[in-house]
C-alpha cells in the first residue's frame, strides 16, 4: 500500500483536485494507495511519513528535506491532466 | 450540471481583460460578494495567498482557481464564482502557461458541500472540448449552451 499525500497552498482547492485525479490514475494503473491531502505548510513536516508527495510544480522546492529522507516528490504542471499524472507516476517508478 | 448552477445562482461575470491579476481576482469576487457568499476580507486573503505561494492557483492552462482556506474569515456561504476574461490575465510574466482566462473563485464554509462542488468542477474542467467551448463563451446564454451540450456526459 502506497502512502500518498497531496498538498497545495491551503489544502482546500488544488490539493483536493490533485487527490481526485491521482486517485483515478492509481486505480487505472492498479496501484493500491491511500491518499491524504493538506496544505504545503502542514505537509512539509509530515512528508517523510509518506512514500510520495504530489504538489503543484512550484512547491517542489519546499520538500527538499523530505526528498533527502527518501520520500518521492512529484511536481505537477497541469493538475487536471491525467496523462501528465500517469507519466509522472511511471517516471517515479510508483507502479513497480 | 455545475456550470448551470453557477449561472442560476448569479455567480458569473464576463470581462474584457486586466493589466493586473489582483484586479482580475477582485472582479471574479464581485458576484460572490453581491450574492452574500463572501466579504472583502476573504478577497484580500485570496490575493495574499497568491502573493505568498505564487501562481499555483492557475491549475491548468487558461484555468485559475483563486481561493484561500476553508472556513476563512469573510466566507458566509459555500460557492464558486465564475469569471470569463477575453484577454489572458498574466500571473507570471515569465511563464505563459500561467496565463488564465477562466476563473473559478472558491469559497468554502461547508467542507462536504465544497468537496461536492469541487469534484463536479474538476470533472467539467477535465474535458478539453468543454474548456475550449467555455473559452468562447461571452455571456450566461453561452455558458448555459455549453452546460446543455455536455450535460449528458456527467
């Protein structure tokens, strides 16, 4: 079971959209995952408890320390593009 | 159909263009304020949010979703305000992918209702053909026509 967190500036808009979209793509790819969502502020301190963090591209830098500890950070440019999400899931090796 | 709801609730506005993204956000907020969903305090918070975090509210090409936090001060009711702008609004002068013409301002006072709205909105905006049609919309009639055209796909 993959532990995933989706984060955005405030945890009420984009992070929920990311959560919906990645949930859809995980299901399509047959990947078993639990997905939480929160604000970037809260997520930075929790990130190392997760296998992977999904954020809008401009927040990737906020997660440098979690990345050092082995959490995968996936930055998305178009939050609505299931194609981009699928490509990045495969790129990060989450389907393995 | 969420687009029809926004028209029915009088939460739509159509504009030519803005030199400054802050003006665009203030214009997006006008119908929500008029219908009692939000106060100026919330609009200020939304602008402060973009200043703090950058233009991440442009969630996809052409689509901006200005918002602050759930249950933020100045939010009275849960709803989404729609604005269509003819000329792209620039959020990042260096990055044309952060230009927006479709604005959906989120206000949430009830998490459950908000999530329901947001789920519907994400579905609608994931349809590229629908988004292209919406980019051509100039008034409520056009938006209702788009809503009608894609209503069966929900």
